[in-house]
C-alpha cells in the first residue's frame, strides 16, 4: 500500500514536461519556415550541451566556467573535416604557406571519423584535466577558476595557431554531413537527426543519474567528505562524470557546427561557457528537464527579442535573468519540482499523523455496526 | 589491573604509543588502547581531551606522528579513509549529523550500503530483493521506515542523527565508531539511541564517544578516560566512575563550566 503510494509520489512532474517538450519539438518543423527549423536545431544542440553541464554542475556540484572548450573541440574537429575534403588545402592554410594537409589532419578527412573524434577527444581532454584537478584535491571554487582560465587559454590558442584554425575568422561552409561527395542532408532531416540524438542523450543522462554512479555523484555534491568515509573514492567518480560530460559536450559541438555551417572562437570562449551556465541556471539544475528547457527558452527569448527590440534586447535578457535568480534560485523547472515535492510531503505528513485518528475512528465505529 | 584480566576475547583494535602533534601541540600523547571483539567501548573525557582526534586517527582522517594502529593485527596506520572504510570495514558516525541533505532517507542508506563503492560495482549495482531487505531492515532499526521518502533535510535533528547511524550500519562494518551519537537529543531520544546501540552490539563492536554519564552507564561495557591527550583511566563504568583522578578531572570541568 505504502509502496504504491511512494512510487506514485516519486513520479516527478518534470517527466510529463519532458514528453510535452518532445512532442512539441517533433511537430515543430511542420508549422514553421525552414530557417526557424534550422534555428531550433541549433538550440537543441545547445540543449545537449546544457545537459552535459547539468551532469557536472547540477548533479555533481562542480561548476565549470570553461565548458565551451569541450563543445568547441567537437565543433572544430568536424569543421576542419569540411575544410580539407578531397585533399584540397584550404585557402587560410595556403596563405600561411602550407602546401599539404598536415599529417595530424589527415584522419579528419572522413567526416564520420571526425565526428567520432569530436566526441572522444573532448572526453579525453576532460579526463586529463579532471585527473590533475581532482587527484590533487582541488575543490569547489578553485575548480571553477581553473576551468575559467582554461576557456581563455583555449580561445587564445585557437586564435594563435591561425594557420591551422583560421584564427578569429573561424571555419565556414561546414556541410550537414555530406559524405563521399553526396549532397548534404536537408535542414529538416538534419533537424530530426539532432532531435533523435538529443533524445538518446537525454535517456542516457536519465539512466545515469538514476544509476548508483549518478547517486554517488549527487552525494559528492551534498557532502563529499562524508562519502570518503563510506569507502568511496570521490575523486574517481568526479573524473568519470567530467569525462562523460566532456563526451556529451563534444557531441553537442559536432552536431552544432554543421547546423549553423560555421564555428568560430565566439563559440568556445568564456562568454560561450557563461551562456550555458545561464541556461542551466534559468531552467533549473539537477533534473535534466531544466537544462533542456532553459537552453531552448533563453535562446528563443534572445532571438525573438533581438528581432523586435534590436537595441535593448540584451538589457531585457539581463533583467529576466536577474529576476529568475532572485525570485526562483532553483530555476523554473526546479521550482515546479520543489512545489510538487512540498505538496506530496505535506500530504504524507498529514497521512502519518492522521492514521492513528482513523484507526481510533474505526474502533469506535465497529460497535454501531 | 584485575579488571583488565576479566576482559575476554581478542583485540579488534590495538593502539600502541599513538601520538599526534599539530605544530608542536600534542593533541594525542602516547595513547595505548585495546578494543575487544564485541564490546561497547566508551571513550569519555572533558572537552579538548582528544577524543575526536583519536577517532580521526583511527579512521584515517588525520595522520599519526608516532605509534601504531592495528586492526585485527593488521597495520592500518596512515591508510586513506576510503581504504579503512571499505577494506577494513570500520564505519564512523561523525559528531553532529553528517548526511546527504538533498537526498531521500532511502537514498542515504542505499548509498552507504557496503560492497558497491568502486566505479565498476556502482555501475553494475541493481536494487535486488537482498538489497531492499537490507535497506528496509536498517530503516526499521533506526525508526525511520515511515520517513523513507522524505528528504534528509526535512528530518528532525534526532532523526538525522539516527539516519547517520543507519548509514554506518548499512556499510556492514565490523567496527562502528559513533562520535557523540546522542548530542542534542531529548531524553527519550537519547534512551532510544542507547537501546539502538545495545541492539547493534549483538553483531558489531562499537567505540562510542560520549559526554552524558547517564547514557554511558546505559551502554558501556568498558570505559577509557582521556584527559589532555593522555589516557587517564580505564575499566568498567562502575570502577571508572569512582576513580579519584577521574572525579577530579570531571569535577574541575563541571566547575569550569559553571564558572562560564
């Protein structure tokens, strides 16, 4: 009896919200112009990116201010792939006197290889940073500062090695996965591919966070010191979740660059890293739904406001952001989940205190029957 | 010395010449301690006697300057907390509730379950009948069965203390260390906690740090008194409570407290 009640109580509101969002996104292309579909595809990539940060920040309590580095590595790898198709040396390399494709770019000629590397390299990079940060007991705000520095260094690095990355200008005409000379995928087809992958990533995150590994990560957020005395190596779990988060961020980048056909240093630095933090903060941390919803909402708000109020839209976004953080620090979805949770707990508390009364009532009632 | 001989059984924990100094200050100084299998060994002493520091040394939170700590004859001095918890099965409840606040009572106990602490084992962990039974058993033992779905942060102070005791039990430790388990509890809660501890002693060995003398009398098989980092006396409670040196230290301490 109590088990049925508790399992019903555990069905959080946001899971219904997930289904509604999915239905909305699935039918979206049928009702809007193609450029809107393209936009939404891009925002779904952002949502995947936001999910990767939610695993790290929302669930494990590790705030990264350099997450766009991992996103950027994915985007740049697929971007380079489309600069060097058919063995052509791109113009920006020729200008610097490079006549042959550098050996380390050769495997990237195949977009599929580039895409796979776009997931693996960020994962390895995160594992490496995680290894140095977490095995030397770097905690809390110091991790955040390191990642912030990382974002700046990485951006400078990409700009400095101009002959390999085209510096400031970034990479253009990235095709929507045209393979072996075939035509690129249509915008709508690509949209559904992004959506499909996003659903898989979401389900993976859902599984992971309900797995014991995810719960251990949540315990790291709650009380890392306590976890050590339960026999866990918290550092190992932190490296693991950072690595997984890196892979997902890289995947988001791999999908994103072809969706907009460009990737530039604007997409990889501190600003881009701060944006993803804002999306997750607005949507709500630690429930996955919030990350996705926040990414979609903030980006739509941005584009619509910039279309209608081209001069003051940034101000409006800023005010909205402050309002959310001040009035609902748990984010929009986080607030909904909390309200539901409080409602259920109150009901349970009432039940707990009512039960003896009911029992007494039954005893009293029996003689009359 | 005569009482010493009456204690039977082998040592689960043997401490010899344990010393730790923090920038010159000797928090623990040349302490010997024997904890026998299956007993409730209570450590008492005035504030600053080094009780919690001694527990920090046993559980690996602090590294000893000198001396040895043996768990069933194996040297565990200076090992990492995770190793001491998972390999040697020493579980510890900290002073003041130290739980995972924004997780449910059930999740708190589940995370503490022993034997699934490596990444690989955590990935493969499934909540099978055996685990469910163990978790429910623990929840009943600590009187929190009805509260399983509540967040730890929603519990009352005493219940949070119990939850942490439950987490320690769920680790299936062989030696349980409880640091002031009844701190901040009402008299009824304190008594319940005492009974809980006695129940635990049927299957585990316990080291308990405590202030409350009535509570010590309720649970203690054997008492060690620390004072200023040194061992002052040891023996059964009835003997220790009449020890002249102990009375002196405690009276002095009580007078100090009244003086405050």
